[in-house]
């Protein structure tokens, strides 16, 4: 099997790949994540995932298949990771009792072939109504940091989720079914 490199700092993405029994290395991308207002939501997350993969490709000197991803929330606009407690509060308050979409752009790039593909997956999530007290307790738990939309569905953030429609692992940050299809394009079979 080809060497696999995960271009992510995300503990969830690492855990997902480990649960799939894939052997991989991790190389962090230091590409700048920014929203291009001239691109669609889908194009933005795909472009950021591609930028991460290309950044890591420049750092390694052996043939490898790089997996990168970018997850954001869509609720009237693209929502990334909060930069302050107030921003985390504002995000969670705006999502309270409402539907939003989680969108993840995924890129798989083979450095040996100098070829990559990128796609995205969306999942609809509905939150329960959140009290201000709950939001602040959740923020103080520390789970909001480094999380798109200021929450993590796998941990205490699951208390906020009334229902989801679509891929659960997409909400965690890496849609496994999509990743499996993409890796198959490079002759890597998970099972």
C-alpha cells in the first residue's frame, strides 16, 4: 500500500483514520485558511483542503498519498472556528433551535502521480434550543476551540444536537464514505 499522510492537526481526523486501521503519518499544513467571497461555500472548503494538501506535498520528499480536509458550518454564511469566547457564544446562540449544514471539503493528492482530487460532503444538523447558561458552560468546558461552528458532535456537544441528516463522520470532520471512494481512485482500499 502507498504511504498515507494526514495533513491535519485534528484529533478527530486522526481518530477516524485509526478506527479505519489505516497506517499513516501526520504532517501539519501551515497554509493560510481564508474565505474567498467570490467562491461558493463548496468551492471554498474544497480549495482550502487542496491548499493544505499542496502545502504538505512541498514538505515531504517521498511518494505519498496526502489526505486533507476543511470543515465549516453553513448558516447564512460560512462559519469556521471561533477566535474568542464571545464569537463562540454568538455562533452557538445563532444556531440554537435551528438547522445548519456542516460541509467538509476533502482532498486526496498523490505526490508520485502529481495528481489530486477534491470533493465535499454536506450534512444537515438541527440543534435543540440552548439556554445562555448552557452555552457558557459549554464554552467553559473547552470543547469550542479548534472546532468549526464552536462545537464537537462526538463529545458533550452531542447534547446540543436534536437530529442529523447525512454522514455523521462528516460532522466530526472527515466523511468516511467519501474518503473511501476517493482513496479507491488511487487504488487504496480501506477494506
